[in-house]
C-alpha cells in the first residue's frame, strides 16, 4: 500500500505527524504538493504526481488546500475529483471541502439538516447591513465568506461602521457575510472527527473573542457530552467530511455549530489529547483502502 500526503509543506508539524504514523505502520508514502500534480487529457493516465501515475497510490490525505487565485482553487478541486475518479481513496473529498470552506453553504446545509447554527445574513448589497445590525441587536460579526484561522474577522458595534465596511467590501467585490455575535467568555470547543467517531476534543480559550489557536488561543482538555459528539458527527455527515474539526460555541448552554473545518490542524489539540490523532487518521485511511 502507498499513501500520498498532499501538502504544501511536508515538514509542517501535522505532515510530520502523518509521516511518523505511516512509518510506524510500515505504510509506504509520498508527499507532494498541488504543484507536483499535472492533469492529462487524451493520454493513458489522467493525473500524474511527480511524474508517476496517480493510480500508483491507494489513498491521498489532503492537507490545507492553501490560498490561490479563483482559477487555481477551482483547478485544485478539479484535481481532487480526478484523483478520486481514478479509484484512489481521497480524504477529504473535493465535494466535502467545497461545502465546508464556504461559510454560507455549510451553514445553509447544517441548518437544513436541523443543526443549530448562528443566525447569519449574507448579501452583495451593503444596504442590507443596516437590517442585519438591527436583527442582530447591534452585535455583529463580519467575516470573509472564505476565510480561516480567524483572519479578517471583526466584531462591529456601530451601525455606521458596519455600513461603511459593507460598502467597501462590496466595492472590492466581496460578499458581505454578517453573523450575530454569540456571547461567550472567550472560549469554544472543538470536536475532532475521524470517520464515524470523535477521536479527540478540546476547549479553546482565546486571547480575545476569537478562539483560534492562530490568534493566540490556548487548548485545554475537554470531554464532550454524548449529545455534542452526536451533533459533531451529524455535521460531518451532512457536509461529507471524514476528517474534520467541528467548532461549537456555547457548549454548556444553547450551543451552536460555528463551523466545520475540513482541513484542520491538530497541534494544539494533540497537546491535550491522549490518542495520537495522526495515527487515528492513518488507521482510518488504511481501513478504507483495505475494504
Ligand atoms: N458568531 C460568533 N459569535 C461569537 N464568536 C464567534 C462567532 N463567529 C466566530 N467567532 C469566534 O471567532 C473565531 C473564528 O471564526 P470562524 O467563523 O471560525 O472563522 P475562521 O474560519 O477564520 O476560523 C471562532 O473560532 C470563534 O471563537
Ligand atoms: Mg474557525
């Protein structure tokens, strides 16, 4: 068996963990980036990585897709689809990533499935920001519709500021994504899902209201209730994510799912977890290939 690790940086902490877990299981692997992938149409092999046919691999573990132009990102998703189409097991799949990274589409699907999510208003029309400000009782979070690690997110407490920000965003051809602020004491919880189980969980305590580890948040051990575990698993099923970090706001009260991260980092979580998370991912992938 040979597993591909699709990563921008094979020496990043998570990729090293995956490599170690694969080594421990005597599983052959190759790391490559999107830049190492080429698509062929009208040839025998449709996708090659580092010059080799993709069919040489049994599975591909996808690490962060990274930033890129719209056409680069669409092409990367096309590549994932073509790899899957070649019979190689891909985790997470393009369809799941596309649903999860789109902050509107993911909440729409989660809500449709009956899961609690924050009230959100999304528009290209900056004037709607005035309506959102009122509906959210002056407590608005403005987010990039495609964003991660807490960057570009801001809380807006003034009607006029919100309108101006919305107008600027719209001028630069951004979608205006506004959400009600869910009061919390600088903390949320993350459930790390692999396949059909929550393999680890943590509380994240933020340096500010943004609890992202990338924004200075710290991880603490946290045991999820069965109800929250079920909620996290359902969210992953709805979006088709096999490996994901599900973030839940206000876990001990009227909780809601803030987002499902389809390309999660797990360094902070590993620090407070007993299980080896990379090992869980690798075992899952191996079990899927053997089936
Ligand atoms: N509606 C909200 N109410 C309260 N806190 C929020 C809300 N939305 C986001 N946050 C905080 O900001 C962080 C980053 O927001 P998130 O939507 O997860 O974006 P990103 O994809 O950049 O992580 C969350 O982890 C949470 O701590
Ligand atoms: Mg987040």
